[in-house]
C-alpha cells in the first residue's frame, strides 16, 4: 500500500513541458462537448511530454447551427472526425479506475506544480450564441472543487493564449446572431418600452411572430379570440428569458439581471486580467439578448469542453463524470476562465450548467425544452364540432330593428340562454347515441365561430307558463306538478298582496318599488346618437299604495317617490336601492301620526338578487327598525314571470311622456328627464322627484359586516338558500335576527340568528352608517370620447356643454 501511494505521488510531481516544446497543429479544430465515447484523447507520457488532447464534439446535427455559415471549415473537420470515430470500437469502461479530478474531487495537480502555466490550444472561432441569462458555478462540475478542477482541466489543453496579447478595447461582435434571430420589433416594442430600454432590435424572439402575422384572418365571432402573445404569463416569460425585470406569480417584482463580480485575485487563471468590464458586459448582453432557452443552452455548451485527468482512482459504486473547462471566445481565440468567472459574467446559476450537461447526448446535441410539449393535450373530435355547428345552424334567425346591411351579427329568440341551448343539444345527441362534449366546447363554438345575439321582447314572459302552453300532452304530464305549484304560488302571492292592501291604515303601510329601465342621454332619432356611447341615468320609484275597498273606484297609489341619479354619481346596486328605501322610510315616519308602537311596512318587489334580494338590503331593514319608528318590515317577493304591479303603471306614464317629448326634439341631458318625470302624471298628485348625488348613498356592505355574519343557517342548523325565500321579515324586538318563509303556503316563519355568543361584535348602539362614495364616478374613456365628439360637432347644443364639462 505504501509503495502504491509513493508511485502515485511520483506521477503527480511530474513537471510539464514548456509551451514552446509542445507541437501544435494550427489546422486542427477542437470541437467541444462530445461525451467520452466520442472523445479523441491522445496522452503521451513517454518523453515527459504533456498530454495533447483533442476534444471532439458534434454540433452539426443540431438544427440551430445550420444558420451559421461562417464556420464552414469547422464542419468539414468535424465530418472527418466523425469518420474516424465511426471506425473505432468503443473501449470497455473500467470502473476499477476513477478520475483523479472528478466532479466531487478536491485534488488539483497544479497544486504540486510550481511551474504550472495556463496553456490553451489555439482554436478557430466558434460563434457565440446570444441567449437568455442563468447562473453557473466554477470550472469544475463540483462547486467544492472549482479551483482544482479548473487548473487540472487547463493542463490537458494545448497551447495557451497569453493574456498580454489581449486588446484593451476589444468588444466581441455578434452580427451573425442578430441576422439569424431577426427579432420582430413590433411584437416586443411595448415590452421593451415598459422596461425602460431603447434597444428594441436586441431582443431575439425567433420567427414565430412573423408566422403569426401571416395567418389567414378568421371569421369574426361574438367573443374576441384570445391572443397568447399578450397574456401576462407569456409577457413575463419573455422578460425573464431576456433578463429584464418582471413580476412573478407571487406578485413579486424581480429585478433585472446584471453582470456579477468576477473571481478574486486568488484565482490561478487570473480571469479578471483577461477580460475588461466592457468585454464582460458585451458577453453578458450577447447571452441574454438571445431570448430563447434552447439557444442559450447551446451557447453554454459551446463554451464548455471535457477535461480528462491524467490519473484515475477506483470508484465502482459511483463512477465519476468528466470535468468541464469553461472559456469565452475573444479575438478568434478561446480564453480559459474559471467557473466562478463564467457564471458571474453571464449571471446564471450552477443549475443551468447541470441542465446543459444532462440534456447533452453522446453526440453533443442539446435536447430542446420539452415543457408543455407532451402531446397529451385534450383535443376535440372533429365530428363533435360539426354536430355543434349543425345544431346552431338549425336555430331560426330573426330580424332585429337595429340590424343594418353591413352588420354580420345574427339574432335568435331570447327565450333561451347558451346553457339552455347546450341542454337541448345534449338531449339531441343522446337520442342519436352521440357524444355531446362539454359545455365549454359548445360555448366556445357558439361565441367564437358565430356572431349571434339574443333578441328579447319588451315585456317579460314566464318561461314555465310559455313552456307548458307550447308543450304536447306527453310533455305537459312531465312538468305538470311543477307548473301547478308555480300557479299556486302565483295565486297566493296575488291574494297576499290583495289582503295586505285591504289592511292599509295609519299603522300599516304597503309599498311597491322597482328600478326603471336605463334612461340614456342624449336621446333622439338622430342616427349619430345611436352609434355613440351615452350617459346612463337611473330612476328608482317607490310607490305607497292606497287601501283597497271593494265596490269603490279609487286610485291604486297615493304618493310616488322617484329617486333620480346618473352613473357619474353612483351605480345601481344594493347600496343605491337601500339608501333610497331608507330615505322613503324616514319621510313616511316623519309624516305619520303613529308614535307609540311604530309602523308596519310591507314591501313588494321582484326577485332581483343584485338589488332587492340580498343580505345588504336585510341589514338596511334591521337598521331601519332599530333607528326609526318602525315596528316591523316585511318584504314579499312576487313570483318570477308574474311580477306585474302598480309600479309598472308609473313607468308606463313616464315612458309615454318621454316619447311625447322626443317628437318635439331630442333629450340632451339628464335634467330634462327630471322635468319629464314631474309632468308624467296629469291628474292628482305629481310624482315626487328626488335628485340624488354621490354623497346621498350609504355603504350597506360595511353595515352588513358590522351587523352580523350568519345569513344562511337556521336555528335548526339547516342551510337556507336565498333563491327559495318568498317572504322576509324583520322585527324591532329582534335586532340581530330575521324570519323567512320559503312558500306562501307556510304558516310559520323560520328564524335565522345573525350572531352567536362566542364571537364578539359591535353593540347596537355603535352601529352606524357611512357614505358609499367620496366623489363622482369616472366614465369610461370610450364614453368620454363619444360625448366629447358629440359636443364638438354641435350635436349637443352649447347650452348643455357646461354640464358635460363637469363630468368629462
């Protein structure tokens, strides 16, 4: 054992021959990156001569290299090397011998050689492939042996390039790569401007953008088609691959890549003396301007070469991989650098280098990035798409009043939705024993392959009643039970409303309320108004009904409160509806003579969940019964499709007055609607119009959060669906509970408690309301543009210009 160690030390202490004694063949082109079975290694230790290593690597089969025509001699010599390697049998691998300087080795031959000098065999220029940025480590495969492996690998390379011959102002040029990549500047111009850089031409995005621009335009559909190039994740991918700043999936701002610090002065290769900061920056920009992961990996592979140590140790269980030496091309010469300098110049990680090694095959070809290319994506059957189109084509089209000859949009009856059409298509396919696919497939074909919209009649019709009327006897039997229950609920709701009206007195009040259709301004028969975005105004009517007396002819309603605002002041949701109802409650309580027990309000409306049937309106009712002279509030929802009430008559009078005024001229501003509403009723008391602004509305969502949190679980621990609620009631005696009925046939209410004892919340005395808006709402840019255009063309008179200037 001792003699064996002594022999090894003698071999380590061998001195290398000076560079002048080395025979160098200038015409021999070393080719990098080929694995061990294709490496041509000639090691002659007979007369103390250094190892003359010729590393062969085949990159001719890589399609990325076909565009580099300036390395013709490189490929010719490579072809000769292939022929030689093909005739040579592969040596059997002896796992009893392992490399002295492996990826995990911490031994360096140069440590025992005081005359060691960095010597690199002169190579012909291999083009530098500009690619995106990543990070590496040292010249050795192992991070723990960067210094040792770098110097040992340099020993096996032939003649050195003296750093004194390096031009001081040398900057590598990469014109070949700019010509090869030919970036599409139009697709990336906005991306570069967003990052604050002016070099648009430097980004390389390949030829995909040019092919996309040459696509045949498709037929315009109802929905806009997706553009993956503008997706946020794809934009961030381009920014990441080009080293620019981007926002990660965790919403973190990742700073741009920059050249890192070089290796220290203790580096044996003295890398910092071979490259200036300007040259390092040029290499950095060349790498990251590629913008393609595959080309960047090819660049890294071209800058690495295998290094075989002079001696190997046995490690059969864990055979060592060959070391890698790193270099950059400068002045047509490869300059050897350490791994730390290499990864610092390119600002990449060691993971990138390991990936390049793993993806490199025996011929030195880098496998392309396979992410998202598994070919297991779901595809739709062509016969299914054809069946969907046949079904959609069978739907009869109807003409619309606003359809013009130049329009490509078609209209079908609005009695069904896309979901209903898919259900019908599913039934049709099941009858024919065919697959119906998924709803998303049907939806995409309907919206993207066709430009179809639904036409809705002016008056609402009950779908169930119309379905039953148009069904045959067999179909009627299937839905008879549902239809009869629907008619029963309709009859009970109307009878309930009749009974409530008969009980109206000073203490009991019955109210119906509804939001009128949107009122737009300017409005007129001028075609220019139709094709422009207009200002929307909202009219919410609250009607106090009169007592019903049999045998007497009397007006159905007494006072009508009309709350009017436009979209620059507020929206038309629960906050707005609830604020108007609270104001009406306050006015009625103020005018009432009842002062002891409080008033009982009974309200009727439709089932609109966004405005009338939600927990925010419920919180408003609880606030009203606890802060006003109100004993109870009962909200009864009319049956869907049968919501006709006295409020419809009020809206009809207003619409008639609007049409009458339009005969004399257009309506230019919302203030004209106020005058029209006031004059809509010709006899009796006029409608009371209240013009609301943004500071008139309350934030009911904040009020609901402070009031309670349980709105769906009953005392019996059962789930309550708000769509099933027919009657809702709030009492002054129960400020943190409400009562519901899911049918007009129910005799008893179901109680829901908003709070429990375990969770601490604000007491009743601290519950207050806050304003919903702090200022006017902004109009969309398109609407602003259209309104300004109407004013500039004098289609809106200058008399109304001051009003529009305040909102634009």
